[in-house]
C-alpha cells in the first residue's frame, strides 16, 4: 500500500462510487508542505524511487529519483535564500516544460515563496501587469529569445523586480540558475517558527483570464496538492512506479493537475516530453510507445489530431488508462480512439480554481456515457442553480456551483484572489462558488456540459450550447475539429457559426457546407444547425489546447462594426 496515501487518506479503496462520495476524506496536516512532506518523504522512504523522466526533441534525456529532486531543490532553495527571497515573497517562472521547473517549484514551496507559473506567450505588457499586480521579486526563465526580450523590456517598469534568473547560457543582467545552485549546499533544514509554512497560507497563484477585465490572481494554499489526490488516483488512475504523461506547458494549471502534485503523492513517475513549437502527433505517439507510458492525459484537440495519424504504426499496448480535460470531448472521438487503441477516454472537468470537479472515475464504479463529464468529486458539494439561485431539477440547465465554501472550504479549491479581499468576498462569500459553467444532470446523476455562460448562443429565443453542435459536426468524416460561436444577426440576435478545420482530403466548397449543415440537422434539433460555416487551417487556442471562442466572437463583432 502506498506509504503517503496511507498517511493522508483514512480510507483509500472503495467498492462503489456511492461509498466514495460518502466516505472519502483527506487528512491535512496543519504544517503540510509538498516539498518536505512529499518529495523529501519519498526520498527518505525509498531513496531510489524514480520521480521524473524528461526528454526533449533532440533526444536529450534525464532520469531523476526523488533523492535527486530533494538534493537539487535544497541547493535551489539555498540559492534563492541567498538572493534574499523569503516566505511570502513572490516569484514567477516561465520555464515551458524544462526539468528545472520541478526542482524550482519544490524549492520555492520549501521556502514558502509564492510561485506564479506563466506561459511563454506573455508579451511585455502582460509581464508588466503581472509583476506589478503581484509585486513579484524574481523571474526564472527558460533561454528563449522571445521570453528574454519581453522580460528585459518589462524590467524598467517593474520596480519590485530584483532578480532575473536564466536557465541557459550566461547573459548580462541575468543570474545563471545552474551556476547559482551549484555553489550552494544540498542540505536545507525545514524552516521553523515564523519561517515555517502552514497549510492555510498562500503557496501558488495562477493568473486566469475571463472575457472581460484584466487577468485575476487565483490563489491556492499549501493544502492544494492534497486535493489532487482525487485527480491523480481516482480519475487519471496513475500507478505507483509507472510512467504517467499529461500533456501541458508549465504555465497552466493543467500542469499542476497532471505533472507534479497528485502524481507524486501517489508515487507515480512523471514522464515529460519537452515539445517546442507546433504540436506533432506522430512525435508524441512515438514517445508514448518508446518509453512505455502507462497512464496518459491530453486535451481533446490532441486526441483529435492523433486520430489523423495511422495508429497501427504504433505499439500502444503499454497504455492502461487514458483521460482528458480542458474542454468537453466529442463522443465521436471517444468511439474512434476506443476502436483503434482499445481504451475508453475518461473525461474530467474543472478549472484553474481547483482540482478535478467531476469526472468519469472508472468503469468499475459506473460506465461512462457519451457526452457526459461524469459525476462530482466527493470533496465538493456540487449543485446546479438557476438564474434565481434555486436548485435545478434533473434535466434543467443550471450554473455549476460549489456550495458553502465560505464556512467549509474544501481541500483543493482556491482560497480567493491574491491581495484582493473584496473580490474574494464577492466570489466566495455567498451561498457558494459560482463557476460560470452551464450544465444539466440526468436522472442517473450524470452531468452534461452545455457551455460557459459566455459561450451559450441566444438565437430567436433559443439557448444553444456549443458542445452539442460541435459534437455533431465532429461526427462527419470531413471535420477534424471545430468551434461553435454566435455571430451577430440583425433579425435573430445571433445565429450559429461553425469555424471548421477540415480533415486531409477535403477542401472547402459550397456543396460541402450544405452537406455539413444537413448532417447537423439530422443529429440535433434543426434550429441548432450552423447557418454560417468558415473554413480555417487551425483554430485559435491557448497553449493548454483550449479553443479561444472569445477570439472568434470578437473578430466577428469587429467585422459587423459592433466594437
């Protein structure tokens, strides 16, 4: 039985989902710190236990034990401390998928320094805003020309920034991360007194963007990693001492979901393929085959593009479990993957603000059904509320709400907005946390995603969720992926628009447009069919693989002269 899971879970195995919902709890030590109580605990218990296998596109490979991560993170913690960084200070890391991320994150957690992960896509303006909003004292960056240029351009406008630290060749004005930690001791005693961390203090901040306003600073406390036990063990089904791969850049919350916290608590070995540039499904599949990855998680868009490859070329018999999150997964993709690879894809649902909120946890508890995102995580009291705040009946659409978070904050859920008590009270001080996601629940307790409140299309009095229409289009052989949005219409208010990426061997034509429209009418209510279809080479997406529907809507509104 897993050494750490026994420490944190009163009960680990459950005979049914109902028992899981009723009895699952997590023991959170008051002084829990992921660096000491997970990384160092594994190193002390099993010194040769593998923590991380890292490979890049040039086939450089590094294999780390938990003892390696313990020693390196202690050196890094001593280096950061020598720069004057201390508990409560804030550091931003822009490290792509570099192996140094795991070392630095562990070190910062040990120190009690607040970590802000960030993506390589940030421009000078983005960086200035983030550094000033969070009073960031240091940035740690990968040796990428664009990233370096943006940080250097931002520096004169960021008075709290004291140090720029680089992973790569020495550069004037930057500290060398490796040279810095090489000078330091590999012993780092656990801080005591005021320097020690508590489980309820801020550990991690994500900047997350909505459809309006500047990005918000979502804060998580030191107990947050324990919330991801559900993510890793019960949804992703990671296996101790086996390789788990989640495809994500370190700048996104999905990295925390799938590439460090819950997986290491469960004793799994993280496999990381450090991809640069455009996603290449052939390369990814070859790495899964070569390294014998056992459990695998990727965004829906990656599954769609992997299915465009000849999967018979790859020996994927190593896979034991496949999962997905980030966006709803179209049923047609699930069918094709199961037919070709032999595995169900188990969908999970959540946000930057927490771990997995609901999921298809496994067929031993309940069978996944097409189009459903599963059932709730037992850590959360999840309800659907209508516009008046009333509980929704089965079959009624409502906004997903986590109830009573002010008085009974669940493990893993965000604790507010960093340095913004007013916004925190507004979002978490009422009856519950309103996620802004519209779903409905069937009579068997399965939840179905309709769309974000902002994504739901209002056409001639009808409310149309994008997911159902997208799933209908994906079922046509000509469509690799698509985005459904509302486009302004003078008569109906909005009409349904499909932005479509075609499969190999298909070309845009008026005949194909009519064929796709007729296809949707057969599979959904006829009023939902896309009256407008635009063909594109690729959809706008975040680095995490989410489709930027807001960007498509904005372009259409600009074209209509509404902005």
